[in-house]
């Protein structure tokens, strides 16, 4: 998908470990595992679930998610996930509400299928050498998250990914964890196993306006010796694969395939049929109220955007509103324009990366044909996000 982590390439930064904080976190982490949840513990509540004084969710959260108790997940990870979604604007907000339990469950489901429970149960934590031996990529069904193929090394993944073409939009491929060597912008890629698993294509930071990059807070899962706790592996999967996110999808989330009940392609076809059947800018009153929640959301968004283009609007006249701190606020249309320009730049980077991959792998087939296959879905989603019904738009100068 267009906003997929694996498709965005930019300068990556190494995650810097605060060792003192890590030591304190690890000591608390060990105590939290060894002691059961009792009334003697003091608990706070984050995102609707109890956490200890150290910020890790209690075993009740693990039980709800179907995750073994020794996978301690820190609330900062899921707070970041919720934050980037809730702060995203219009077309980039994939969920009206993220279900953190289902998201954690999905991440564990992927992890246990790719790595295997025997390996995961063999240690309390995993060092870089261990992580390098993990399978580096996989193919899966988006609705069920059933893993159908596993790529043992990053070169196998790169080769399979370059040939991957799912016109149905029902399957996908992803690296197990974020892999900076695979996503790096370089003319001579040198692939390596993923070990800096908490990084992303935004320097390990949260993204602004786009609900893509989170800060998984790797310091919460990194031991003094640099090894990663089991909970950190789940956080790293959440960090790398957008499809493990689950919740109440917005119309934009459905369009991009985040709804487990319908593929993005199927939903866009239904939405296109709805758009082509009426003038969405003329839907008002009881007719608007009678629409499903997602269709109503779509109609209202584009009606507001149309209003912002009318004479006298701040978007057209340049007279922007002022925020409480004295800064000019951007209109929905201005933000959308900037957002789509950025999306186009990222898509162009993806195309360049595919070119380099083809050159390195030495495939004996036409690049233009493969490029069309690899980017068809991305371009389709880009057009869908910006689609206007030409018959219904009537903006007077």
C-alpha cells in the first residue's frame, strides 16, 4: 500500500540507547515478570488497561491479547501508535479508534508464525546475533494474517519482493522487522539482517500528519548488554507492519485495506460505484444521515474541501486563520496538497529503489513491465484518495 513502511525510503538514523534508563527499566521488568499481579501492587491506567508503576501493561492485558505473560509490553509503544493515528489529518487517519489489544495480538501472531514458538521460548531475550538468524521476511494473507511463505534471509526476501504481484490486494509481503539496509537509498545496496529493529524511515520518530511511523520506544525493551526482550519483538513487529494494526476503520482506512473484512480494492470499487451514482456535494439532511458511517465521512470530507475552494475561503484568498499561539493555521485543502506531494515523492523513491533492486539481482526481464506490476496498487490508491466525481464538482470562480 502507498503508506506502507516497507515502501517509504529516506535517511535512517541509528537508535541511541540511554544505558542508565535501560538498566532501571530492565530491573523493573524482571521484577514485573517474577511477581504476579496482586492488590499490593500500585497500578495506573493507560489506554483503558492497567499498567505498573514502570509503565508496562499487567498480565491482564496479555491475557486479553492471548500473549504469553513473559512478553512485557510497555504502554509508551501503544501510546505512540494511538497518537500518530489520532493526530493524522483527513485522508491519513486510518482508524477512528485503534484496538491496542487486537493490534498486540496480531503482532504476536505474525512473530510466532515467522520465528516459531520453540525459538521464542528458548530464551528470555535475544541479542543481535540471534536476531540476524531470524527469518528476515514473509508473505501473508492480510485479512487473517496467516503467513504463507517465509524468507530465511534478506536476499531471498528482496528477490521474492521484486517479483511479488498481488492484483487482488489480499496478500502482502513484509520484512519481519524494519531493515535499514533494505530501505536505504543507495546505488549499491548491501543487504544485511535486521538488527536495529526499532528504527524506521523517519529516523525512529513519529510521523506528523501521516499515521505511518511510530516511536516504539526501544529503550523500554533493551537490556544493558544490548539484547532485546520478548516484548520488544512484538513492539518491533508493530513498528514494521502496518497490517497488524486493527480497530474501527475510517473510510480512508477501508480504502487502503486496513479493514480485515474487505480488501482495499473491493472497497474502492464499492465506493466508486456510490460516487458515480450521485452528486456527493448535494447530499444533505436526511439523505446524509441515512448513509453508512464511512460513506457519510467521505461525503462530509469532500464537501468541506469544496467549501475551502469557494471564493472568500482562506485556502483561495490566502487569508489563513490564526492559531492561539499566533501561527497561521493551514486549511484542509492546503494540508491535503502538501500530503499528496509528499506521498508522490515517496512513491518516486520506491520506484528508484525497485530499479536498484533489479540491477543488483540481475533479472533478465523488462523493467518497465515489472515496474508497472509493482506500483499499480500504489498508484491506484493514490488516485482513489484524491478522486473527485467530475460530474458533481461545480466550483465557481
